[in-house]
């Protein structure tokens, strides 16, 4: 079952703000786009870092994963579908997948040694 968000009224204020920022990031104006991306980064950085640190005790690795997650956001934002998820859900799913990929790679590295 997919969630369908058809109007801004159905979203929380935070989700509506995120959607406005996503649309600004996708704008042609580079200044507007970068400013919006920085706002999303600041909004979610600490919660993503906390999320990664629950599973990875090395804070530097957790910080690397946060940066990697935001790089993925910047390259995959066109895949975000506002009709099926709010931005924060999409972001944390991306974060979860990044963590899983990192663990798979780590496991492969151990097997090859």
C-alpha cells in the first residue's frame, strides 16, 4: 500500500517545508538551489549522524556516511517522489540502504582477505 500525498494540507509543517526545499534545490537558480540544500543538510545532519552512530561506534566513519548520504541525495533527488513518501522518509531509507551497502562491502573485504 502506497501513501499518496496530494496536498500540502495533508503533510506536516516539517514535511511541507522539506518539499519546498526540495523544489528549490531543483530550481535553475544555483544560489537558491545551494541555499536550500544547505538548509536540508543542517536540518537532518545531526539526526542522521545519531542514526549512524547507533550502529557504528567510530564517529569518523559515521560522519563519512552522513556526507556520503548527502552526496547521494544531491545525485538522486530526481528519484524522490512526493506522492509516495515525505522527504524525511525517503532520506532515511537512503541512509539505511547506504549503511547496508557499507556492511556488505565490509563483509566482502573480510572474505577476500
